[in-house]
C-alpha cells in the first residue's frame, strides 16, 4: 500500500473525528478537520455553572475497556476515578439501593430481595429463572424481551429500562441484545442467565469508570491542539468523487457559494443522519442503511446550590451516601436520572468550595428525554429546570433555590441500536469498503460509549489509508 503523504479531510469534530485526525496526522498525513458548529468536542463539552466549569455532556468513560483512558493519557491528561458511592433506583415511590446487575440482569438475588426494588410476585418470578431451559436464538432479540422472558416483566421495567435509558436513552424492548449486551445472548443460549451472570466476581482489579480532572470536556480540547488543522463553523454540504474518480471533492460552506475542497481520503465522523446525506452520491447503499438509524434526543440540566442547603438534607435522607439515582419510565416522572456530581467526583466538590462569596457550592445534574419523546427539544429551559426541581423535591425533599442553572440539549445525540443493528452495520461497512479512501466512524456503529467510539475512529483512520493518493 502506498504510504505517501495524503490530503485527508475528517468531517466532524467530536471525539471520533478528533481521534481519527490525530491518528492520521501521526502517520504523517496532511489532515484537515471540519466541524460545523463553533467548537469541537461533540457530546464532550464543559460549561460554567455558577463560575465552575463542569461537564454538560458525557462525564465519564468505561475504564475496563482501554481505548478511552489510553487516549486521555496519550493526550497528556490525568485519568481519575469516581468515588465508590452507591446509586439508587426510584421505584415503587422510594429511592431504593441499586442491586448489582449486568445491564439489569440480577447478579445476587438476596441483594435484589433486600433492595425492595421488586414486589413479592416480581421477586418470586425472578427466582424461577434458573429453572428455564436454554434459549434457541436464531435471529436478533431485544434486551427487554430477552430479560422479561427469563425473569418477568418487572425486572425489565424496574432494572433494565433505567439502565438502558441512561446509556442509550432508548427503550429496552426495542434495543438489540446482540448489539448492546451480546453476553446476555451468549448466556441465554447456554442456560440460566442468573447462574452465569452471578458467577461474575463482586470486585475487580480496577474501577468501572474513569474521568479527567476538570471534566471529560478537556479531552477534545487537548486533542484539538494536535498536529492537524481544525476549522469550526465549516458545514460540509456535499461529497462527490474527484476528477476521473480519483479522491473526493467536498462542498463546504454556504449553499450560495460553497468552497470546493479536494481530498485523497475522507473520514465521516458525523451522526448517522448527516452521514447518510453526504454518502448519497459516493456510497448510496450505505446512505440508505444509515438513513434508517433512529436517534434519541436528551437534555442535561445542571444545577448549582449552596452546599449548606443540600448536604445536611442528603445526609438526613440518604445518610450522606450516594452518587444519584435512576428513574424507570414506569415511575411516571419527568427526569430519567439524577447525578450528584459533587459526591461522585472529588474535583467537582473542590471546584465548588468558597465559590460564592466564600460559600461552598455543590453541583447536581438531571437528564431528561427518551427515544421518541420530544420533551428534550420542545420544552423551554424553564420547564426542564422546573421539572427537575420538582422531581428532586419529591425524591429527596430538596426545596432550595439553585444559584445557577444550565440546560444542554443534545438533539439526536444517541443512536438507537434497533433489532438487526449488527447486520445493518456490516452492510454499511461492506458498501463503504467498495469506495477506496472513504471511512466512517462514531457512535452509530459499534457502541455509544467513549472507548467504543475511539476504537471506531482508530479503525476508520486505518481504512481511510487504503487508497493511493489522487493524481
């Protein structure tokens, strides 16, 4: 393969695009990254709330998968871990301990029973799971349906739904088990999920999650200072083959007078919908597949309070313990999760000390919005804040007035891994592979978490080089 220097354009300045651009520049290529908005980072973003810069997008990454923490360390950032504090579930009108589970599949029935998450009937149904025969799964199956078949609807509704709602903002009975939690499929095909998942040891040699002091939003900031050119406010409106089929031509900027850019290779690190639009001429089969990927919109509401008005209350109600709580749809609440950021991350607590005229502040955040719900985009900021405060009041009795708030909307931010997702991705990649020098990456393909997205970017950078330079 010809490794001469090439002109590579990366479209999209989220963590996927930045990682791919970094890889390509490190390989000695001339790399230009184009981002349509006024900043890079995608769903990794910081914003000042009451004078403290905190994450208003993703605040953590999986630590047990290496790609994310390795990238952060390579970018010169310290990797830290959240406090070991418990989380809760708001079910059956109370905040109850979140029992150990594998994406909602119980790992310890005694702990599940003591948590009070399930009714007596629901617990009795879950206890019968080891009696069920192994599943025969020829095609795909949703996570929720698979778990409900084996444990009953209550486990799906009370445990699986809030956990998948946090990861995908989706609905468990519509999300592919083979794509989202493939180990559950493997377990079901062998026999009891409970017995196999229960064999997972309760402690590991390393923490589950990791972060960066000052927020995950520092990671794209660090990557953007690399040896490639970044242009923000640069909307890519078209992509077509170059002259004589060599390389590509991108139309960038206003529709009235777009700039024409030549490239030997192109990496599309954009969400499924805009990627589908750009692929229409160069890879129509891939475009048609990606056009079928739905997405969910969510909103993150960040609230800053005087510590003196929050900490004694949480001590009284929760024993001062806990990083927040998850809310299943059956609870009938507006929010789907609340995170006590100050309790989860030491740097958030420290950043809030003596911030307001010598007073300590604490930061909390809520999230709202699930697949096919318009609330995250259509409600006014004041409504989202009001709903968050009302649910926090019901959950923990918090009646204080925040000193500052911020609402961050992520329109179409989370792709939905519907049934057949793995086959769809395989068809997309097969179509893309027929176009030398073209590659795609991002959350729409192999996982929505930061490590999975970084891995897809590494793969795209390698695939983009599988073409000779344009003549």
